[in-house]
C-alpha cells in the first residue's frame, strides 16, 4: 500500500498570485488566496458589551494597556476563514507566502492568529514569482518578522487615533462624512499650498528677440544655396550694451525682478524696445559676426532602475496612467510572474538581473553598448530601505516585450515594455556627444546699440543607453530646417562656425510672438506629487498610490487632465488643521513619524512607547510632539465655522463652502461656483460674472394660464429648473401656508435656460401627466424619472424612447407599449449589447465587457457587475479603470439585505462574539 503523500497548504493574498505559484509547486501543494486581510480593527459598535466600558471603548484600542488592538474577522471573510480552516485540517504543513513587506507580514500574522494551526508553519518570501525563486523560498523559510508586524499595526492604530479624533471635528465645522487621514491630510495640504501659490502669483511681462542666421556666402550656385538653407539656426538676444536681457527666471512670484537680477542691472525688454531693436538690427547696414565659439564634451548617465516612486512618475509622464492604475497593472504583472515585487524603494539589482540586462543589451545593441564593469546604484530618497530589489523583469532570462504581445493586455504590455527598457538602459554605457555654444555680436553703424545673440545645442554622437530608453522626454520638431538652438535645445545641431565669421540675417522676429509672461508654478500631477512626497519623506512606496486615490475619491482633489486641482472643500479642511492642529499637516512632523515607523520595523523602537508618546505627548519641545494628540484636541478653543468656510474675494463678495458645494454671496445675491472653475481662476471679475449669471438665471417666463402665478426659470445646484412662485403675504397680514410649496420641475436634457418658453414650463409643471386609463379603469401616467422618461400603470412600468413622448404619447400607444414584453435597459435588448470589450480580469480571469443596463452603463466579468460612476463618460473608460471598478465591487462584497421581520419569540441567549483580543504571536519557525 502506497504511503500517503504529505499535503501542504500555501496561503497567498490574491487568486492571481495563487494561480501562478500553483504552476511551480505541482502535486502535494494546495494553494489558496486569503483575498487580502482577513480581519481588521473592530468598529466600537462591534465590541462586546463587557469591553465598551473599558479602554477599548472609543477606538477598539486599549488606551490603558499598551494600546492593544481588538480585531474582528471581516464579515465578508468569515466564509473564507472557514474554508481555510477546513483545508488546514487536511494539511501536514502550513506555508504563509504573502508579500514580504509590512502589509504582507501582517496578513501572515493575522492568518496565524485566526487559523491557530497545529501543524508546522513556515514563512516563505520571494521578490519574484518564478520557479527558481519559489524553489529558493521553499528551501530557505524564515520566521515571522514580528517587528514588521508591529510597524504595520502601529500605523493602523495611529491612523485610527487620528481619524476618530479629528474627523468628528471636520463633521461639526465643515461637512458631515469628511475624514482626516494622517498622510492624506498632508498630501492634500501639498496640493492646496501649490494652488495658493498660483492664486498669489502675479505674472510679469517680458519680450525677447530671435534671429534666424546662416553662415555668410555669395549664394552663386544652387548647391551653395542648399547648403546655406540647411545650416540655418536660431539665436536669441542675450545682452544689450553689455547688460543681460531678462528671461522668466529673473522674476519672482510677485512679478518683480529678483534682487540679484536688479543688482546685476538686467534689462527687461518691452514691446517698444523690441520693435526699435528689430528696426536697428534688421537694417541692411547691420553687421552680424561670430564673436566666440565653444565646444565641450557632453556625457549623460543612464537612470537607475525603477523604484515604486519612479515607476509611477514615468508611467504618468509616458503612458498617461495615474498612480492607482500603475500599481494595479504592476500588481498583475508581478502576480503573474512577469516582474519582480512592485513596492520597493531600492535601486539594487541582483547579480542575475545585471547579467541578464547586459546580455540583452549586447545582443540588441552590440558589444560596445555595455561598460566594462556592471553598474551599481545607490538609493537617494529619504528613509529608503534596501531590503528589496528594484522593479525589473522577473527571472534570469528576461522575456522580450514582443513575445508577450498576445499574453498581456495593452496596459500590462506597455508597462512591462517600460520596465524592460529601463532595466536594459541602466546597465548600458553613457550617452556622449558635444555641446556647442556660439556668441554673435550685431551692430548698426548708425546706432550706438550693441547686441549679443547666443545659441547652444548638444549633438549626441554615441547614444549609448538612449538607444534603449530616455527618461521623461517630450519630443518636438519645429520643422523648416531650422535648428532651435536659441534657447539651448539639447538636440540642436549648430553648423560649423569660427570666430570672426560673418553671418547673414535670414529673419529677425520682433512680432507679438516674442511677448512672454511668467507662469505660476505648475499644478501637481500624479508623477510630481509622488516625487514631492518621496523627497519630503511623506508616506512610503506602498502608500503613494492609495494616498492619491483617497484624496481624489473624497473630493479633496479632482483631476483636470493630468493635473490635480484642489477643491474649495480641501481649502477648508487644510485651513482648519493648520490653525488648530498644525502638527497633523506639518511636513517635517509627518516625515519624522514615517522614520519612527521604519525604526519600529527594524526593531530599533518600541511600538507601545511610541504610541503612548504620540497620544499623551513627550512633554518636551512644543506643538503636537509635546502635548500629544489627546490633549491637543481637548484644548481646542471655539472654532468659527462660518469664518473657516469663507474666503473674502473683495468688494463685498465672499466665497462660502456650503453643504452642497461652494457658492458666492454678495448681500442677498447667491451663485453656485461650477466645478469647472478652479480656485486660482476664481478672480474678483470671475466672481462678478458668476453672480450676474446667477441673477440672469431667475428669468421670468410669464404667468401660468390656469393658476395665474408667475413662473421663472432658475439655475440651481443640481441644474436648471422652472418654479411657480406662490404669492407673497399682502399688506393686511396674510400668511403663506406652511404646507404650500412652490411647484418646481427640472428642465429636460434637451432644454436650456435661454431657450425654455412659458409653454415648455407649463408642460413641465404638469408632470407627471395622466395619459389615460386602461380597460379596467387603471390610470396610465407619464413621468420623468432618475433614469429618464417612462410610463406607469400600477406597478408596471415601461421606458420611453424620447422626452417628447412625455407630452405626446397617446393611450393607444401606451397600451401597446405596456402589452409588449418588458426588456432590460432603455431601448430594449439592444441596450444590453456590449459597448466595449477589455481583456481578462487580473483576479478572476473572466472576460471584462462594458454594457449599458437598465440603470446605466456597467462593467462585468460574467460574475461581478460594477456600475460606472456618474460623471464618467463610458466612452473614455480605460481597461485599468474597468478592472479597478470590479475589484472595488468584489472587495465591498454583496449588498446587505434587510432580514424579514420575525415573529415574537422567547428570548435567546446572545451568541458569544468570536472575535478575540490580539494575543502575542508565537514565533513560527521551520520544523
């Protein structure tokens, strides 16, 4: 009889990762996914009655006993936990194979605590999912790293303390439902501060003068003419009578010359000056001559391999992917075995990766494409950890992007291609060439003015790593055979020139094209915000994408193309924190907290002591560090909510942040601020314009032919509408009935404030319209609902094809429509046709499609349906966005339905809460 084969249970986080690992493990291994965390901090309402009067009561964290957390298994994970326990009964060994970062270590610890295995437990870690890596992890398991668990737990408790203490303050003073996260608040402040800079910015006007020149010649033959045309180049005016001509960098944000520029006597050219110089230097008698030519070697080193931060930045610049999409696609590539682990701040490469990159570079670009010795890089970011490897193609034999075209969806392929090229480039030789600059003097014998023009450019002679990859490059081509060397274009090729050589003027541009204005600091994009957070030490690789997603999802920030624009709501939140709890949005304080969490992860700091200092204060120094969060919140004085949510724009106009959004107020006049108007665009003139438009919106249409009451059309917060005005109280003291409300009706999609007539308004106010009755005397009603026009008979409804049918549909047509079979979606079965097809869902493997349903467009993988959010144009929905919608819906779990009412019965003893306090984890060693 054959001996029973040992069965090992392997637990990972996601189904995709489980599927990939299964390919390498084979028989004897049962690979299952926990689907992320299985438990989390309890809500205070979930605590057992006995604990609601203890230190756990407020936060589900025991403030009296070393900040011990109280965990509960998530409701949607109880079935998963039961399944894992059942599988564990048949296993001889448990392998915890979650990610090797803090979050992955915490997931493994929670599994250990909940499953309570009685079999040997091993912790296996790997930074790529390849056969060699999995075999290595199996052969060299390690113990659970409790320090990493402590760091993750400290971060979770810290976020609970901040969120539960500060969020209620936002609810009372700004708007209910708001949240104040530790890192998200600082990220929001970064975006708000940038917008403040833009609002305070005053542009400065300056002009320049650009000449198109060519080497002198008599042009006696066509060949000479052709050569001259091909050697034209641009040069701009650099100095005038020995004084430097001002450029944008010479002005400050107030539109004034910087002190250093003033001291140097920088000349600011005006339109008049440029036109005068154009006449002087453009005259036939003006002489143009090369005064100096300088050439020097150019060398450019390749960029380091990708970290999480640099990958998000480059994907934003080159692929137009936001940080959340980038990380989701990278996660899919990692879990399917194509790249190494994607959450890292290290630029280290393993020896096998270096050799693989060098081999590919030589095969593709030749022997001279790699240096004699491999390249090594050092991480420069604040708080960086070198435990992981940089992001690169997995394995020691990289897969060519061309070979994966059919295996990956478009987003995955583009990101893999980017990672592949960057990895090759980092091991290639420098790009080399020559940087040339030329100075040109011009003088007109009839005038004293002496001008010096200049041009420079770099010619790449050996592209080196640029043959494979160039970081963040925006290519442009101005055409006309003219080299753009006037402003130091790095790719400009200047003709061969020598000192004293005469030049011919082809054109001197003194037109309005030469007018310039300084521009305010650019708004943050995903790429630049990630870079700013990394440079300041705010957050860590695993949190950048989620932080940006959070501030966007909570409407503190919205996207305008690639730019991140703060809402007025964000201004109020940041202002409240700056004025009352400044430590929570202080950049250095937040960065110090991140550094302290790193120390806990490294075993260099005690979790409980650090939390106690944060909560109760150290008593040293000043601010939040000295007082602690608890005391800082307790000692808050009165906060003027009205002042907090108001911004004075001048001339009696105030912007207010209200419950339903920002609006302008000037006396009794009010006007909503459209979402399309960014804070820096709301000038005093724009505010006046909006108030005027709001006043114009209350346009009288006439009187109702039946009631005699006046009807007006208005612009409201939720769109234009018509309103029938009830009479005001007369002089005798007549009062309007409290029960009587003005009748209102929203305009149809095909109507506008300017075009609506009295007849239209009367018809709208007449909705819902009784079309008639059926044979049984039941009324048929036509109405305009949330999902469009429809008719109703009792509980039976049918959608109408157009808004016009609300007023024109006859009884016969209605009966025919009601007699037809009911179809899902407006327009019948055709509405269920696929609008767009995407690739396979990275979690379920199901084909993802975009469909139009009864309640609007939605995406589905055949098992899960997710509605496309309002305001999102289905035609612009990307594949990654579709995957994200489905992932969010799955994470949310099925909708909870109210249980049917039960008959009164004898009371039963309530079931014991099976959730347990956190208990110290036992070290799980390999057995």
